[in-house]
């Protein structure tokens, strides 16, 4: 199992589990991104990761992405 922060731009990943800040996780789950969801890494920068599904694009901090396992 690896963290979402280590995925490369263009990778399609299945989320295995998510831990961390409750507010950040509630926001992510509000976009129907949860355990078992597939997301694509759109872009990575030094401080954040942009992920996407067929419905939404979402920028999350690298610290949050580190706690999401794929």
C-alpha cells in the first residue's frame, strides 16, 4: 500500500483507506470520494495534489494526500 502523495500525475488509483483531519475527510467524502473510489491524479505540486473523478476536480494538501492510502 502506498500513499496518494506518491502517485504520479496521470495515475488512476483506488483508495484503500483514509485517515487524518476529520474536516478534510468530510469535505472529500462530500464529493463522493471514499474508500473504494477511483481517482486520477491530475497534477502534483510541492504543496498539493489535484485529484479528479468523472464528476469533480479537487485540490488537497500534500499532508492530506499522505494519509490517503492507495
